[in-house]
C-alpha cells in the first residue's frame, strides 16, 4: 500500500488490514523460528552424543583391526577386504519441520551381517573388526543426517529471522503510522465538517 494514499475510510480499512496481516505474519514467523531453533538444539545435543560414540567405537574397531593384522598379517587382511561388497543400500528420505525438508538416511542392506568372505584363514578377530566398523558406518550415517539437518535448520532460522525483523521493524511501524495518519486526517475532516454545518445552521436560523 502506498503511504501517500488519500485519507479515506476505505484506505483506513486497507491500512488496518495490512497492519493486522503484518502482525499475524510476524507472530507466525516468530513461532516458526522458535520451533526450528528448538529442533536444531535437540539435534546438536544428539550429534554430540553420537560423535562421542563414534570416537569410542572407532577406537575399538581400530584395535580389533590391529589384532586381526597381527593374527593374519596385513597383506592377508588387505586381500580379504576386497571380498566385502560395495555399499549400495543407502537411501535418503525427507521429513518436514515447519516447511524445512530434513533428510532421513536409511540403510536398507540386509540387517544380518554379510561378511563377504569365507571362514578359511580367518577368525573371530577379523569378525570383530568387521562388526565394529559396521557400527562406525551406521553411526556415521546418523551423524551425517543430523549435521545436514542442523545446517538446513540454521539457514532457515536465519532467513526466518530476517523476514520477521523486516515485519517488526519496517512493515508494522509503517502501517501503524499510516493508520494513525489517516485516522487523524479523517477526525480533522469530521471536525471541519461539523464546524461548517454549525456555521451554516447558525446562518440559516431566523
């Protein structure tokens, strides 16, 4: 709405409607921002826990691999590693939080561990290393999902905050001023009209 509009009742209604919509928009954006921030903080806490678990599991996996290397030899373990199938069961879906699309990473490979190598010239040390690194993989997938979600949420929080600030600091004051200006102009016009009618009445009185 042009702020130079003529002070009419119709324009006053338009200004009030614009003010009401601006306030509603600000409230919705503020609510959205709070929801996104709460979701983001929960994910950050979850990421910290998973990162700690990854560090612990990776250390255990590395120790298990060292034990397998000592028991069977690095070259043998290296050759066996080529028998491990290529990972192709990772699928990505999305969930929506206040209109923000967040990834859900699913591992659709067979839940039962498929070692991909025979048991000849292998043993429990190698199996243990495989299990541990499988756990590292699952945790890493979850961490990647969370970190990507946090990034998307943070970007949207920034965008939402910018729009909310524009409404709060620019649009709402603008329409408040416009409404006040039109109301004052209409009231002044009514006073002038009342004075004019009073003078006409007095002049026409016998």
